[in-house]
C-alpha cells in the first residue's frame, strides 16, 4: 500500500496519522466533528485511489468509521484493543491520541497489527439487538432488586416470583408504608414496561436464530437455546481468525489471568475482556450442566465437589466456548451467510 495510516476514534474527534510511502511524507491531524459527514468530506482526498489502508481499534464508534472508509475504497483493518495495548509495550511517555494513531499506523505497516473481525452488516444488526435485549434484562432485574430491597427495609418477608400473578398478589397484601407502597408500584410499572419491550425482541432474536445455519448448529449443543445461540453466534463471530480454541476462550474473557510482581503472585481472576453478552450467554448455557441428563454432568459434579461456587459453571462455559469455536470454524462462510430475515422486521 502506498498510503498506510491509523485512526484513533473518540466522540469529539478522529485523530489520524498516515504515511505516503511514495513521498515519505507523514500527515497528522484531526477530523472534527467525529461524524459521518465530516469523515466523508475528509476522505475525498483519497478519491480514485486503491492503494490506501487504515487501521482503527475495535472500540465504540468503529462501525461508522469502517463503513465510511470502505465506501471510499479504503482498505480497513480493525485492531483488537487489548492486544494492541500489549503491542505498545511499557509506556515510556504520556499516552496521547496522536501516539495511539501512530502506533496503529506502525503496526499496520510492519504487518504486526492484531486484527479483529469486521462482521457483515446483518451480523452487526443482530449483535446490536442482542445487546439491547441484555441491557433491557439488566434493567428489569435491577427494578426487581429494588423491590426486594424495599421489602427487606420494611421488614416484609421475601416475595418470590415478582413476574408472576402469585407474586403480585403477595405484594398487594404486604404491610408497607405509603412511600414504600408507591416505590413498589413505580418499580412494577417499570418492570411491566420493560417486559413489553423484551418479549417481542426475544421473539425477533429467536426467529433470526432459527433462520441462520450457524445458530442452528450451535443450538445442538446441550444447554444452548435459540437465544443463547444467536448471541454466541453474533458475538463470537468468525472463529477462523483464531489459531486454536484457547484464543477463542481468551476472546470471551472467561480465561484466568494472574498478575505477578517479583515473588508476589495474586490469585487468578477472570479476565472479563470482550463482550459481557457473550459471557452471559455461555454462562447461562453452562448452568444446564448441573442436570443429570447433561453430557458434562460428571465433569460438573466432580468440579463442584472440589471447588464449589460458580467455578464449575465457568469451567463448563469455557468448554462450550471451545465447542462453539470448532463448530463455527468448520462451517466457515456458511455460518454467517445472510440467510436470515431482516432484523428490523416485526415478527408476528
């Protein structure tokens, strides 16, 4: 490529750094504001050229930048944020936007850029809907927790099943103060409103999963329902970019990291890097290993006897991540063929 560059993406500006190999000139600057129109106008300088490549990190905002670069005929490389930070090495000077853009340009020019996957548009749409679903579920769960906290604060016995008619009936008879009663009524109204959004969205995601070969293959894994299948499919992506299954587990953030300094070594903790929705789907599917009918029940039971807590479920979740890796990698392009209904269509 004659022109190689890097973009550091922020909400208010896009910092660029690119090298013209033909002239040896390096140009640096910013695109303001950080939106499609401003970037589209800036990219006109490369009109008619097919020897331009830019790299950017896979952080918030990368989608519109990648789409505009592609539309302008620029070759796009999406960098994996954690591995890019590791490639920076020990900091010798202050980290700035210009330094980040320069690092991306240098890594791309040297062929050392830790490349991430750029999903097709239909996968990005499903990924967005899956993340919306998880966000709505988190909000509904938070309102349920507020109700439980208010009940405990006023000395009322716990009321299970707040989403059921029996639970609502118990709340009606609970001995609460006037303000406590009002707080619970507001919480119930919020829960009902969220449920009205969650149910059709869930049906939409399940319909998309049933139409997609990759999701149908994942659904054959024990414990992986249609909803978990479509979230794993969208978030894990094309597994051919991983050299082995351990890299897929690392991508999920379910791997164990250990920090050591001199002779001190802290206990292992989950990395928690990457998509929290992917970890949620794998963990929910792995909870089914506690059933005797599960093929992983023996492993789950032995791990539970030794370690207890959530660690058996996390161990099975890592196994599921490896199985999903092999399934999606074997399917290849077929796993992500655009054979699903349009995500924005309303399901019956």
